[in-house]
C-alpha cells in the first residue's frame, strides 16, 4: 500500500468524523422549527433529518463538492486534505461539545483558505468572492423571505387553525418542509466533509471526476446520518427553545424559507457557472426564524444567544485558517 492510499484511508476517517459533526451540529437547521413548535419530537425529527439529508447528499451533493475541491484552489494534495479536515474537525467538535451552532461551511472554507495561503500564497479570488458574497446575501434573503411569507400565511390561514383538520394540515406541512430542508442541507453541506478528497480519490482509485464525487457524497451522507442520530439533539434544543418560541404558521414560513434559500444558492449558480455556492445552513435557518419573529412583532428573541452564535461564526474563518496553516506547516512530508 503506497503513501497516497494510506493518506486516503486516514483522510476518509477524518472525513467521516467531519460528516458526523455536520449531522450533529447542523441538524438544528431543519429540525429546530418543527421541534420548537411542538409538532414533532426531537427523536423523530433527527430520524427524518438523517434519511433526507442522505438523499440530498447523494443526488445533488456533487454541486458543492466541486466548489470545495477545486473552486478556491486548483488542487488539494493528500497532506492538505488531511490538515484541512483535521482543522475543521477540531473546531467543529469543540463547538458542538459546547452546544454552539457554528457554520461548518465556514469551518471548511476557512481551513481551505489557510491551506491555500501556505501552499499557493493566494486563492482563486473569483469563486471565493462569490462564496463570501453569498454568505452576506443569504441571511438577508432568509430574513426578508421569511418575514414576507409569515405575514402572508397569517393573513390567509389564521382562521384555518381554528379547527382540528387545519391544525393537522399545518403540522403535516411543517414535517414535509423539514424533509425538504434536510434534503437541501445534505446536498449543500456534504461537500464540507468530503470535497477536499476528490483529487486524492481520483489519484488512488482512478475514478472519473463525477463518479468520485458521487461516491464521496454517499460516504459523507452516512456520516451525516450517524451524527444527526447521535448528537443532533444537543444543538436542536439550543436553537428550538433558547432563541425564540414561534407558532406553527411562523415556523412553517421559516422552514420553507430555510429550504428554498439553501436550494437556490446551491442550484442556480451551478447551472449557470458550474459551481454551487455553499451557504451556511445554520445562518440561513436562524435568519428565517428571526424574520418570522419580526413579522409577528415578537420582541422575545434571546439576543444573548444570538450574539454568542454570531461571535462564534465570526471567529470560525480566522481560527480554522490558522489551525489549518499551522498543521500543514508542521506535518512532515
């Protein structure tokens, strides 16, 4: 077994752990709203999340895997893939342990930036700028769309909630939206776990580009499912109960918004420029919750919790870039 094969195996172990972290930390994005509104239990929500996130990763995960694997840098070598994954795992694992919903997309992109600066001295600015712009625009879109949709649903459907049948329809709609949101999460985020291993997999196994991405997406999907089922409840409870409590209609508006924003940012750029834009599902999801709360005139948003999460997001990119750069510099080759 040559050195690249050993590095690929080690990398896939780290990749699985990263995917586990994704499932554990970001299950809150699609699950927190139905859980927070009391429509579904945490256990059932994480089960649905695991299934539909896996489906999304396998069917559309290649869109953002391509962005991570060669959008920011031309190519990631085997040692670089290991250090990027290790840096991301260390930060994501720490934050998950602390119950903080970080952006795993930020974590991986920050780690790739650290690698790029050490190896290339720069990065492919056009794609990175597009990614950074999407990180600014996507929460604005989610707040605006959720606010508008929440107002519309309350105007059209408030009387609908006065009967048992109407309540059941809204509850079912929330669960369907959870499934679609989980699908979009899997497709958007699996690249964060496996995207850095495309070049290594091609070198070792000799697979075509697209085949390598699909296989890595399936592998990442398994890790996401395991993470959601084991530790997903920790951050779900933080987001569902400690930011703001919302009613079923407001929750439905936020859930639909979360799914649509993630799906559109991933799919439309891929169709037109060949690269999906991996947005932060956690930030989009919380933006959607805030938009719905504003629409109801609810002043009970826990600003302290929001502030703590924002600080964590801000520190994620420089911290992971530094960790990744240091690791790559000290690992012997």
